[in-house]
C-alpha cells in the first residue's frame, strides 16, 4: 500500500508483536519484522552449536540478535521451543515428554512410550527426527548439543518428577531404554521391533521400564553360618 508521499507504507506489526516489544524504543532494540524470526534462528543455531544448550540463555540470544527477549518468547515460547525450531522439528522430544509427565506415576512408562512411539511413527514428524539422529552421528557438534538437551530437558526432568534416592540414575536408565527402542526401531529397523504395533511394544516394554524407574532398594543379604 502507498502512502501520501508515494512511498510504500511500512508493514504493520501484529498486536502480539507490538505487545512483545512495547516500551523498549528507548533501548534501541530492533522491533519485530518478517526477517526477525529468521535472524533469531540464525543466532540461536550458532550459539547452541558453539556454547551448548545449557550455557545459552534467551537473553544472550536476544542481545546478539538485537531484539527483546520477549519477542523470542512470543515467537518460540521457551528455550526448548527455540531449540526445536532451530532444528526444524515439527515435534520437539522435550516438549513431547513434558506433555505426558503429569498424571499417575504408576503409568508414566506407558504414557512416555505411547507419546514417543506416536511421534516417531508419524510420517512427517518421524522423518524429521530420524534425519536429526542420523545427522548427529556424523556431526560432533550436533551430537554434543543433543546430548546436552537430552540430559537437561529430559533425563533431569524425569528425575525431578519421580524423585527419591537415586532418581537421576533411575531416570538415566529409563532414558537409555527409550533410546534403545528408538534406535532399534527407527534407525536400524531391527525386527520384530520395527514391525510391532505401538500397543505390542507398550505391553512388552512398560513393565521393565517401570521396574527401572521405580525400583526398590535390594534388601541386605543374610549371612549364613
């Protein structure tokens, strides 16, 4: 659209973008624009690969991208969401896990298994995740980043959720079982895992995963005379 001077009128921001950047004109930060999201993603990818997931903050990315941190929250919701967007994922594993943590602790293994299997079995979402894992096996920086994210946003979250003595070790063992299922079924296509239905896998695997996640301390052995 043209203004009275015959020059193109500036693009209008959405109400959400305007709210995200309101009050920051005095700080000189760049306002939202069609290129802002792409700029944030470019900066975030570089920072994640260079510094790892744990050390990067939304504020540090905002400073380098010359935008307000509120605008990053508007576009991506959280650091987990930003990470998923950087990798171009339609389904971000930490977000999938977070969605099923609430609920009966006794059925947590079933919920996690069903959510993960449903995500990886989906043609579009699963193809992206498979590509990510295969790419990571050939890229040391990417595999370091994924290791950081899995540890911080998945293993640690499971440990916090289940609590109790040895929670971090139990959560790590639970995560290793999940990783084994994913790698065997979707990367190596090991049979019969690759052809089993989600219901069959949940029935076969959830008891063992529950035993790992909620295992009881072994009673002390009795000495025999």
